[in-house]
């Protein structure tokens, strides 16, 4: 019996060797590639497939036709760094180590989905804005599971589309075309090219590509000086529009984002790996009113109330489209309620592994496959700029408190998308339930202590 088993083992090994495969590659070759493509400050209403009437986004709209469009997906936070921390670690902002835009790095004990996928045989690459630690800290992307990185490590540096340097892994690369105030090298173009190169180089291996581009975020500092921080090389199809310059730039940024997403999609097709690649497309939080941009001009938050830095849905509910050929039903729409902290366990399950330890997220693979699954009891957010704000989504309901000494507001968000009618007086039982979650859903944070605004 033992000899027979040994013989079978050697026969299998011989077949693998003849086919040019090792046992390890045989175990990973069928794992799907995973791409998380995330815009920066793109609003719920900024895409055609979510109701946008003016700005052109044909490639992303096509993605919605090919996959599943979610109506009730939420970002990790209402600004970039904590939203990205929730995404990477599977923890909401009541438990995540990074809960605001301070320059606080992830710690060695913080486990990211990149680390989990890398250990499972994936090549991991991140291109764009990181925001969770400088290269020489424990939070640097190469210290948190990524094999390859190109872009900005700090969200403040990422405001500038014509920076004097970017990070290439742990090396600071000088951009000669941008020295002394010149604007010769547009960072988004450089970041896109590096990401596409990563795909070409790793087409024969399972890879995790985290594309966190900076469009359509504003250059806040440049905007304060000029009134227009919507930096883009040209206005493209919007050049002749009778619009204020920042609005031309805002639209051009989104259409450039769409065009480059189309380039990525075409590359996957050309390399014949599209059918074995799952793509998530989203935004890190709601639309902004910075650099001269006006979210009302294009109705960037759609039917939702609020923008970036609000815990009303306009600040945290985001577009989310998932394409997974042969798995996700094309043209489907889902109202399943989930958030960024669900991505890590979802990606882990897709790869055939799991996130270690206790996390707040759950895998949404059943929903992607059109199956029933358990709903979250609630989703929780807290935000610390200007005042201590809290929000919770539970079923059809939403609770919001805009400061510790402010009353809790209650909205029936499935019927009242704009959160216009506060039902707190009519629903005292829900107020008490939300109050309990506001107390129990969080742990104390040394970097983000609770204080009144």
C-alpha cells in the first residue's frame, strides 16, 4: 500500500514536471487574480451607471453591465487614511488602529489582506496613494505585505499632481520634470503605467493589484493659492464647455480615470487573464468641496445627503461594482449592505484562505455568487475631525450623532435616501439601540481620543 502511494506521488510529480509545473504552481495556478481599483473622492453620483448625466464614464458603466452594481456599499471612513486602514485590516473605525488623517503608521501586529494573500502565494502590488505609513516605518507598504509599490505614502503629499518625487518601493524617485515649480510629469499617468507594468510582469502568477489612484482628489494647497486645485493636463472633451475652470477639471479627471480603467480592462483581455480576474471598483469616500470643486455642480452625491467629512450617506456610501466572469451575474444589482472592512475576508475566501484573528468584516462571496448570506447586525463609523461624530447603519435604518453633546438622529434610509426626515422622536427605541452601539462598538484610541468639538 505504501509503495503504491509513493509510486502515485512520483507519477504525479513526473506529470507536473513534464508540463513545466511544480507542485506549488499547480496549487496556485487556478487562483483568481484580485484587483481593487479605488478612486479618490469620487461621489456616489459621479458615474453614469449611478445616474450621472453629464460626465462621461463609458468604461466603468460597461463594467456595471458585466458585473454586479451595489447600491448600499460603504467606505471605511469619510476621509482617506482611515478608510484605507479599514480596507486593509478588516476592522471598522471603532477598532482600527488608524482612525483619522494623522501620520500614524500601521504596527507590526496589524495584519493586512496583502500579507495574507502574499503568504498564500499571491504577488502583491500597490500603486497610488497608501496613507498608512512612510517607507521607513512599520506601516510602509513593503512592511505590510506588498512586494511592489509605486506612488505616494502620505496623503498630504498626494494632494500634488506634479510632485518633485514619488516612492518606487522604498526609493525616493526625483521627477525632474516637476522641479522648481515645473509641471512636466503628471503623477497619475506615471502611477497608471507602473500598475499596468505590474500586470504584464505577473500575468502568469496569481496577483493582488491594489490600484488606489488619486483622481479626482483636489490639490488643496494649490487650490488655496489659485482657486483651482483640480489639476489635470487638459480638459479633454470638456474644454469648450461654458463651465468654471474647476468644474472642467473635475469632469476631465473623472473621464481620464474612466479612460485609464478602460486601458486596464483591455490589457487583461489582451493577456487573456480577464476571465480569471475579479475586479472591485469603488471610491474611498464621498465627493469633496476642495480646490474650487462644487459637488452640487454635477450632483456628485446623487440622491444622498452630505459629502466628504460627513457621516451622512453622501460622505460614506460609495459606488461599488464587482466583475467576476463566470461567477458574478452580468448586469445584476444588489442592495446588500456592506462596507470596506468586508473586503479583506472576501478576498481571503476568494483566494482559498482566511484572515487571522477577530475582525469586523465578513466575506460577501455568497452575495457575489447570488446566494443568501447573513447580514451585518450593524455597520459602525466614527470620525474625529472638528468634532467626534458617530454613525451606524442597521438594516433599513441609520443613526447619526454629530458631536457628543448633539442628539442622535434616526433615518429610514431605504425610503429616505437623502436623510431628510429625522425620526428620533418617533423612534425612541431605535435611539436607545443606536446609543448602545455608539458605546459598545468602539475601543479607546491613544491617537484619536474622544472629545467634544
